C-alpha cells in the first residue's frame, strides 16, 4: 500500500515535469513526435531507476556511515553522468536510428534536473531501498506520461490553424501551462 | 583532516569504480563503423538538404557504402565533382552526371500577364493557390509570391522587378526543393547545356492563353514547323526536345509569335 502511494504520488499527483517543473528541457525539446517522445521517456526511465538504485546504495553504504552527506550532490552527479554515458553507448550499439533521432537530448539526460532531483528527494525523504527504486520508476513513468501527452497534442497541433504569432514555442509553452493546470486537479488524490 | 581524507577516498573510489565500468562497457559495446562512411561523409557537401531522398548526408553516406556503388544514389548539390570523389573512395568508376539547373517556365510577369483580381491574403504562393488561384488570369502562371525564393537553401532564386523568380545559375545546385515548393509546378530541372527553353506552362487552348497573357504558348505549331526535330507539342504546350540539343531548337526562336521561346 505504501509503495502504491509512492508510485501514484510520483507518477501522477506530484508529476516531476508538470508539478515540480523538473526536466522541462526534454519535455519541450523531444515532444514533437510521440514515437521519439516514448523512446526518450524509456531512456530517461531506465536512467532514473538505475540512478535511484545506485544513489541509494552510495548514500546509505558510503555517505551516511562515514558522515559525508555534503558529498551527496557531487557523488550523485557522478553516478548520473556515468549512467547516461552507459545508456548512450547501449542505444548507439542497439539502434543507431534512435541514437540519431534523440541526438543531443540523450547526453542532456545527464543534466536533466529531474534525475538529480529524484536522487536528492529520495535521500531527503529517507526512503528505503525498495521505496527508492519504486520512486525512481514512478518518476520515470510520470516523465514518460507527460512527454507522451505533450507529443500527442503537438502532433495534432501541426494541422491546427494556429495564429501566426503563436506558432512554435509560444503555443508549446501555453499547452505546457494548461497541462500543468490540468495535473493540479490530481492534488488531494493522496494526502501529503 | 580525517573528514577530508575520507571524502577524498570515497569520491576517488567512486570515480575509479565508474571509470572501470564505463571503460569495460565501451569495449563491450563498441560500434564498428565502416571507415569509408566517414570518408564518404567528408566528400559530401554536408548540407543535409535531403535532396537525395535520405535524412541527411550521413544517411546517404551509409547507403552508398552499404550498396558499394552510386547506382540510384545521387547528391544533386554535390554534382559530378562529389560523385567522382566518392567513386574514388569506393574504388569504382563514376557515371557521368548531367549538370542541371532550375528553370522557371513562366514569362508572364507584370504588364505581360493579365491580372483579374487583387490578392490581399498571406504572401505565400501555396496560400494564394488555395484561395482562388491568386491574382493572375492565367491559372498556370507564376503566382509571384516567392515560395521558391523562401525554400531555396542556396539563395539561388530572387524575385525580379517583373514579379517573376530569377534563378542565379552559378548558385543553383539542382536540389529540386523549389520544384516541390511551387504549387503550380512551374519550375523544372533542365540540363545546363540546354539554353533554349519554352518559358510557359499553360495547357489552356491557344485562344484562352492569348486572352490572359502576352507571352503564353498558344500551341500554334510554328516552332515545330521551323524546327521539327527540336520541339514537340502536347496538351496545348510546346516543349523543347532536350536530347537533340540547342542547335536543332534555335531556328524556331525568332519565329515564335508570342516570343515564349527564349535562349537563357
């Protein structure tokens, strides 16, 4: 029950992108095609789960026992950077089309604040190992969900008669705002 | 002091650990790319214009290397020069490519073509064509709003005083983007050796064409009579037989009653 609450909370109620405003860069950058958005979501989810797992281990086996919590930021960034490098190599090996489609946004997962935010939040809330991993997975699912909704709307928009001054970035930002507003509706679904 | 030492140890250890994992992974997951792909990519112009039909130069380079020949694969902006270089890399003989350039097949500029209305909509040929076919009475003629100028990545087309696009031949790479952009299909890629062109695209009957444009082809057949080898007339429109060359077509230029055959 506890895990379910963590999952729904991180994926929907406190959606990383639409409520915490973390990871806006890929949310706007890779959300023009649903297929690409889904791949990006998968890659980010993968990094998030691994990051949650590894950062928990580092936090609880190294940083806390040796009383070094001030190293959280530095060590988490190292973990995330290494993981992204690994995912990049993996995707390049398995699908060069996807590799080129994701382009610069793949290495940019490194600096995706959603992932660092996830690691720091999990540490702050003192989740245990299982909770951390579930939290990471839920955050990834939430991220993918936000990207997919956005990409779906933007694909429809290509056909829509948008007034000239709103084309491109303005209409995208307006939609992002409306989506965030819609997700506010989930607040109160779970207390806290 | 102790804290600093432990921090150094912890961070150093973490760094070493991840370096080892990544080093191992980079060996395991190495992507072996044919070195010729990089060479071919270097030889290509790197414009990523997509005129070859592939998503950018890298894609084309991969296709060329995978196929091992240039058959059915062309780089229109690069032309024969690039193709020779690629052929050298692949160790094959290059096929002689015909250099082409875009030709606007409409001569009905301001004062020559009849205007039937004033177009006040979005300044864009596609939009004008959608509304009611623009301002000109001729439904085949150039709309003069410059979609081809906008789409040209090489600045090779400019709008002239007469509201007709002019192709700057030295800059034109025959990529074909303007051919696709023109909603009336007026632009055609013609071999550079062919200087004689019929600058009209109207398939209207002669009487109709005469009413709407002073320089339209009325399919009078005089060019065919003057130079039977050089021309053919179909759908009320004369066309130059490009394969026969300029020499055959030239005698008909002064004979054309509407002066729509020109030597560019």
